C-alpha cells in the first residue's frame, strides 16, 4: 500500500488518482442557455444525486488556469439559475464526447454534435431529444470548493421535472438494459452497465 500526500503531488496527478479511484462515474450531460438564450451542452462526470426529498443532483465544474477560468455551463447556471441533466446512453457516447471540446461560449454544442434540442416544460434550457431520461433543474446552491486551477465549483440543482421514455418504465422502476447508460473511468475509458449482480441488503 502506498500512502500519498496530496500536498506533495501536482494537481494534474491528483486528478489522475481521483479519476482512477472514483469509478465508474455517471455522466451528467448538462444543457444550459446564457442570458441571451445561446444554448450550451457539456458532459460532467463529477456528478451524483444528493437526496430524493426534494430530489437534488449535483455536478462539479473544474476551474481552468488562464483568461477563462470558469466553464460556460457554470457561467450559464450563474446567469439563469437553470439547467437540464440528460442521461447518456451508449448510443449517444460519440456525440456526447464531441460536446466536450473546449469551444467559445457562442458555439452551440447541439449544432456541433447534431443532437436535437427539445423544449423543456419548466426551464429555459432545452433537453436532448435523443436522451432517454432527463431532469429539469432549478439552481439550489453553488458551492465554490476552490478557485485554484483544478479546483471544483459544485452546482446543486433541485429537479423540478423528470422525463423518462415510456418503454423504460415499470411503475417508477427504470429498466437499466433499456436505459443503457454509460459511465466514465479514467482518461478516455468508459464502462457499459450490462454486467451487474444483485445483493439483497441484510435485515
Ligand atoms: C465524459 C466527460 C466527463 C467530464 N467531466 C467533467 C467534470 O466532471 N467537470 C469538468 O469541469 N469537466 C468535465 N469534462 C470536461 C468538460 O465537458 C469540458 O471542459 C467542456 O468543454 C465544458 O464545456 P462548457 O465550457 O461549455 O461548460 C468532462 C468531459 C467528458 C468527455
């Protein structure tokens, strides 16, 4: 066992440790709009649920070095207080990856990737029509964990509406094979969600 002190390790190496250790990570494919209504779409794998009552999800945007430290997604959430999380199934993997290109704020990643925007019910950012499950969210809180390059700014949002493809649902249970979600490992590696096992909780 090797003990590693983060204070002695460069930020990009700490990042490698974390994305190698915290696996697999689900992917929030986040759609937003800026104050003028320009659309944005980007994936975030520092993503999870924070509670179900009320339903709250969170994702973390990392801080860059250089003149534009904050990701467009974060700037848009700050400006509008709204976002949509679209779940990424394997069929969307390549297009999801295209939207992670570091492009100028005025670039619409829906156009870049060829994905289809459809109107949300309650928030301005559109949903990704090709995504089989989506969550319309209202900003709950932004937690600036660190403003250093590589630091995280955590965005928490309350889910105002869930959208799930009918064919996935048995009551409120979602069929994981039909959802076919992917997760992210380290670097360019992803996982499928077909290899599962069941283990009932102890009484
Ligand atoms: C699968 C995947 C997961 C990613 N996860 C994160 C993440 O959790 N946090 C982050 O800041 N960037 C993450 N990125 C990089 C962003 O998607 C990328 O910086 C993107 O250009 C940000 O877009 P924006 O500036 O339009 O918000 C990820 C990229 C990929 C492909």
